[in-house]
């Protein structure tokens, strides 16, 4: 008698490091999305309180900004697939991404692949990361609308 064993697909870990944090105040809000619809919904909801409570997101976490001005989080047991990250530094702790009258973010934000859009958020396709059965490490550098990515020069301003 032969037996048939079906092994589940291996789950991976995704380690996200956020760089370019400029202050210890507030919270780093990170959302992980597995479809165009959920990614676009996250962007649309980012300026509303409850960004992390969106039931359509795949996973989310809030991290307190810290004195090291760098934060990391690990999502575990991810099935292979396509994912994108939306994150921002909620500097004033109001639970949402502040924007000016034109809809331009006034708090630092970032996307997987350090994707950037032109006059708006990046397309989902630019932010997609492929997760397979091995662990993945991602670094995202926060962007400020007035200065671009928070590189060494902008940190010294």
C-alpha cells in the first residue's frame, strides 16, 4: 500500500526595515497588500483614521518611532505570491497620513521597492515584490514630498 503525502507550500518570512525616520514622535504604520484592489484601497484610505483596521489588507502593524530613527518588523508564514507595502510615519499620532489642501502628503511615506509615482502614488506594479519560499529582506526609505527620499543630505538639513 502506498501513501500519498502532500506537503504544504513553504511559508516565508518578510523582514521590513524602515529607514529615514526623522523624529522619535508618532508611529510608523505599515500595511502589506496582495492585490491591486487592496493596494489602491490602502492609498485611498491612508488619510482616514483606521488605516490599519482595513479588513481588505493582508497584514498590518504599527511601530512606535524610536530613538535609533530606524524600525524593523517581520511578517511570518507568508505564502508565496505577490505583495506590496504601503507605509508612513504618522508623526502626530492621529492614525492617518496628513495631506495638504491639494492632497499631497505632509508626513513621510514609502512603498516597497522604494517605488515612486509621478504626481501621485506609484502604480501597484512598481511596488510589487515576489515572495517565494525563502525569506526576504526589504529596506524602505521614507520620502518627504518636499525633499524626496530621506538620504544622508536631507537628514543634515
